[in-house]
């Protein structure tokens, strides 16, 4: 089983959209997938049509030591389970920061899920910040997947992420953390800037950038408001096609290792 953190400290780059739809596309291929919503805003939770619920997040496992298995819920998509988020996770940031092992705590909580072997992949949808929950996710993950918006500021943010990954490795919290892939999102083929950003990222990160590019579409923006993954909302559209291609490439990379 592999734990994959999907993160970008910049908001509005398609991070949660990628977490939801990659998870859904993996599940549709028969891959046992658990999506953990670590963002107190709970967008991945609502994006799959689920309600927040007191005690439904990882908060009690992180702070009180309860069994994380009790927070797992099935979704209507076969092979896809979720641990929902709740605004209580915002308080968890403070409580973890005050503890002596906040970087290691999430890894300790997830370990029983890894040991149970109930899932092939755990995807962590991280908050759009460089706070405790995000850094804890990087310390817990085997690898990191970065959705990157096809705009200039996306390139600036990527440099910061690379720096944080290096810090996590060097401090000993997770020396084996792998920056596995970069997914270009919100791509508009008509925009020269988008093409230039993709070209620049390919020049610097040729070995890890995904071939699959996620287009900017109205349907991808609409799907979460209906509580659906794009393969449910518009299964034959450009967004669904792109995320299926991403899932195929994601699995093909790991099959080759």
C-alpha cells in the first residue's frame, strides 16, 4: 500500500478536484482507495456529496488516540472509501503544534490503516497552507503529488513546495519522501501563458511531470456542487477523460517500479 499526499500550499489550483477525481478514477478501475480529507474546509467531503459530522474526521484519532478505522465511511463509488473532514481539524492544528511530536503523529495514526492492508492507496487531500496538517501529511506520506495551475504564480509556489520537501527529508521526519509527480491543471490551450508554464515545468522537472494535463472546464467546476466526481457528473467529457488518463498514468508509473 502507498500513501500519496496531494498538496499545494497555494489555494485554487485544482488540488481537491484532483484528489476527488483521481481517487474516483482509481476506484473505478478496481483499486481499493481511501481518500482522507485533511482540510478543515472539508471540500473533498462535500465534493463527494457527504456531510460533515462531529467526530467524523481524523481529529479524535490524532488528539485522543481513537482507532482511525472507526472514521472510515464508504461512498457510493465502489472501491472508494473516505475519512471525512470537519472544522474541528482547524483546532487540531493548534493542539498538534503544542505536542512534542506533531510531525510524526499523523504517520502514527495512519500506520494501523497501512498494516490492515484493506486499501491499495491512501490519498491525503491536504490543506492549502504550510501549516501543521500539511507538513504532518508530508511526514506521513510515501510520495507527493503536486497539482500545479498553468499560471505564473504556480511556478513560484512549486519552488516553495520543493523546499519544504527537502526540509522534511533533512530533519529526519521522512527522509524517503518522494516528489513523485506534478500534474498540470486548469490548462487552457488557447492561452500562450499556459503553454509557456507547461514548457517551463517540463524543462525543470521532465522526469516527474505527468503527460496527462487537466483542462479548464465548466463541468469540472460544477461537479463538486452536485457532490459528484467528474466521471459521475459528465462521464464522457474532457475532464473525465483527462482524469482517467491521469489515473492510468499514475498506475503505469508504479507498475514500472
